[in-house]
C-alpha cells in the first residue's frame, strides 16, 4: 500500500509533466519534436532504474551495524526528500504548466534537441530518483516482493490516469488529489522518521531513553499481515521507544499544520458588506 501510494503520486507527477509537454507540442504544431521528448523520458526512466539497482545491490547487502546506520540514513533522507516534494508540489502546481511551456518554446526557438530532451529528462529523473529512494526505504521495513508488487500497481495506475488526462477522456481535480495524497504521505513520512530513529538507536548512535513506552504485541504484532501493513504505511511499532514516539508525533503535527494552513482560513471572517 505504501509503495503503491508513492509510485502512484510520483508516477502521476511524471506523467503530467510529459503530458503537458506533448500537449503543448501538438497545440503549437511541433509534433516532430515528440520523439525527442520520449527519448528524454526513456533516458530518465533508465537512469532511475539504475539508481534503484545501485541502492538495492550495494547498500542492501550490508549487514550488522553498518546496515543499521545506512538504513537509518536512507530513512532520514527519504523523509527529507518526501517532505520537500510534498510542499514543493503544492507551491509549484499552479505555475508548472506555464513554466514547462516557456522552457519548451525557448528550446524550440534555439533549435536545441538536447534542450528539448533535457526539459523532460530532469523533471522525470527527479521523480524517478525520489521513487528509488522511497522504495528502498520502504523495503527495509516490509517484504521486498510485496513492495515490488505495490510499486508496479502504483505505476500502472499513474500511467493509466496520465493517458486518460492527456486524451481528455477524464478529468481529475489535481488540487484535491495532491492534498489527499500529501496528507497520507506526511503520515507515511512520520513512520519512516520513527523507523530511522529506531535503526540509529539499534546502532548506538542515538540514546535509547525509555526503551519501550508501551507493548501492544499481544493485541497487534508487527509480524502479522495487518501489523506489517500498519508498520509500512503508518510506522506502527508495537513497542516503540520514547524518542521514536516523540519524533513521530512532533513531525506529524508540525508537517500537517504547515501543509493544511494555506487550505484553511484560521482568521475570523469579517462581516460581509454590500455597496448600494
């Protein structure tokens, strides 16, 4: 579920970028440049796959304390990138179409095929690198096979939505979509943060403080199917330390307040006036 949510959002962002560029080329009578755009997107996907393979087959092979340290670093890095992505997309979503179209027009005017390909290449590559990092972080707290299945499902969903939007056969309220997925991803990131702290505590880099604030293994164990689902998606820990709980709650509350603040008018509304 966590992998599917992440790849759906990341894949849809990449699909929207490619769709915006292709639609602009079609609208302006520059369809001959579409092959360059597809080549740039394909190169970005390939580079992302190679990055993911490098993560899984190098860092993923570590054992003992080194494994705990690098897993913790991966968790913290994923939280930082995920947080940045959530807030960046909320801020840039309004102007992303105009920005892409302006860059494409400049590349066409300059006659630069490399410039055209780079517009899509770097945008898709960013999404791909983020996805590779997130999937690596998720796989450390769940079954790799299940993570792979979720990732494939999410990508299939995002590509399908992207194609339907490009063809105009479906409409999607992107503001609501990114708001809902943003909230879910913030909860997910809070779990990654807590898991990263757990890894650092196991490696002796952070103090244990209170080792177990509670123990709910008798009610819901992490090794059960639903327990693994809760662990991967929401950072559930049957016996967390005090530092894990404090970090999880602090991040969750702070991130949600800043994320939802622009969507909610916290100020008292002034009485409406009508001019004669």
